[in-house]
C-alpha cells in the first residue's frame, strides 16, 4: 500500500482578536466539527492558489494576502497533511458550504468541538496571550 499524502491548506483569518471558524457539513469527514476554512490543493497548485480558490468557493471572499505556514499537521487516519496559513481577506464571509460560521476569540475556541488537526493548531497557538 502506498502512503501518498494530500496537502490541505487551512486559512487562519483574523478580525482583531477573533478568528474565523467554520462548522463542517454533517456528511463530510469530521462532520459537525469546527475548522479553519480551506481545502485540498489540486495538482500543480501553490498554497496561495489553493486557498484563494477554496475561500472563493466556500466563503465568497477574495484573498488579499497569504503568509508563511504557521503550523502543519497530519490528519489522523487519513492521507491529509494540513498547513495552516495566515490569510487576509476582503468581503464578508458567507456560509456557502459550511453548516455555520463563527468569529471566535482564542480563549473562546475551547467551547467549540474542533476537528483533530485544528485542535492541534489551537493548542500550538496557546491560550496564554
């Protein structure tokens, strides 16, 4: 069995001291859990191209800037490796593909049931700032 990894990009979008979290649709892997928005990179796509496409499709927003990878994690029991990147957007995020959207403070994230890799990223961020 080959162990092919699939790169996934996750957008860390901030509005002041709040972060955008999105609830995954019930029918998808980790359905009902909360995540930072994003998706799979297609063949030949850069992180910036993938995040720009995914956020346009999922949230109806325009990407203004994409920073360097903050954190990367393998999603348990899957081929996905998720790269978390800071992203600046233009436009108000719309709930196009997710079950719900929320702007959440770093401390408030503990009240949300996060997908495994997203929880690892939040732990990486720390709650002591």
